[in-house]
C-alpha cells in the first residue's frame, strides 16, 4: 500500500476497493482483472485507487492479509471448551459450518482458490500458513482426547487439513447444488475418520473425570444408559440419575449463542440439534427463556 489512510473516509474507500477487487478477482481471475474494472466496481476514480495501491498485485497482497485475519478470527471463535467438548458430529459440523461460511466470502474464496493455481503472486501466505492450520486442528483434537500423543494429533490434523483443502477446492469450483453435496460429504468423511480417535466415547471418559452430580455435588459418577438418544449418569453418592445436559458442566454461553443464532437464521430445531449435538428440547427452552423472536 502506498500510504496508510488517516481519515475515516479514506479507510472506507480502501475497504470498498478491497471488496470490489475480491469480487472481480473471484469472477474473472487475477490475470484477467484490471485496476479500471476494480475502480469501476468500487465506484471510485482510478486516480483514487492509485493513491493507495500502485497496481493490482498490491491490492491482492492486501487481500491476502485480510484473508489471514479472517481465518484467525474463526480459529479464535472455534477454540472454546464448549465447542471442543461437543459430541463428535456437532463438533465437526460446527467447524465445517464456520469454514463454509468463511469461504462464502469472495475474499477468502478467491485467495484460497488462487493459492492452488498461482502461488507465485503470493507475498504473505505460504506453506507455513497450512502448517499453522494443522497445529490449530491438532490442538483441538488433543483437547478432545488428551490421551493422544502430540505426534498422533499432528498426524490426524495433517490428514484432516489436506483432505479438507483438496475437497474444499473441488467444492468451490462446483455449482451450488454439487457444492453443498460435497460439503456434506466432507463432514461425513471427517466424522468417520476421527471417530476412533476423538469420538464421543473418549470425550465422555474425559468429561466424567470433571463432572459433578447436580443434586449433591458428588464426583463419583457412572454412566447409566441412554434416554432419547442422550447419555445418562448416576451418582454413586446420592443414587440420583441425571442426563449429561444437566451436569454442572452444562453448555457454555458460546454453544447457547450459536444455537440461538441458528434459530434466528431460520434453522429448525431438529436441524440445530443435528449440527450442534444440543437437544432440540434444550434449544426450545433457550428460545422461550430469551424471548427470541421467530
């Protein structure tokens, strides 16, 4: 960038230029794009564009940084105990859903596709960013099953990351119908692959070590079958039973807000349960409790 904007109006103009450039690059590709087309899409004079960017490559480099910032923001949002401890299906669908939403944005979609077609133009992203993604996934997997060695988690994360990137590229190059089908297959693939390593059985074993009875506070907890598809527990101190959702561990605010946001977006209760692993009855209770409007 030739100069950093100081006034709010200049900052807004740069954002418009970057938004427009992402759309143009996404539609016609980097090689075919021109600064005049970008300026026209941004509804700004070509001279104003050149005040900040000497050429389209400089604009692309700025979009790289924007992409990295947005990916890091998603990682921060996902790196929460409430998400890591979701049932495996809910965990995978939460991660996959967050990244699917991320790559609906022209900036991230364009940068990702471009990386696999013309890496020579990149200045701020290289293979170290992929390794950073692998380390992030490995950290989440270790959080689900601390018994796994760091090396094993890293290997699992490598397979997941490279498989996801390959299939994501295929999805982003497909039409809308096929794209959605591929996203669903990605989720199914990751769930099946990770089940033996960080599946719900491993998660329950870990959770039981910190779970307390909601009736007496006792920590001597045992599994006691399932009801309505939910794991139930019995306290060896007071003899009372309770479902997982009513342990003192419960659901965190992050999970609750995620469910309410899905509801506000028009997602049905059963579909919310499928995506997050939270009982639809619990979601209905939260909706009534908060007075969320349909």
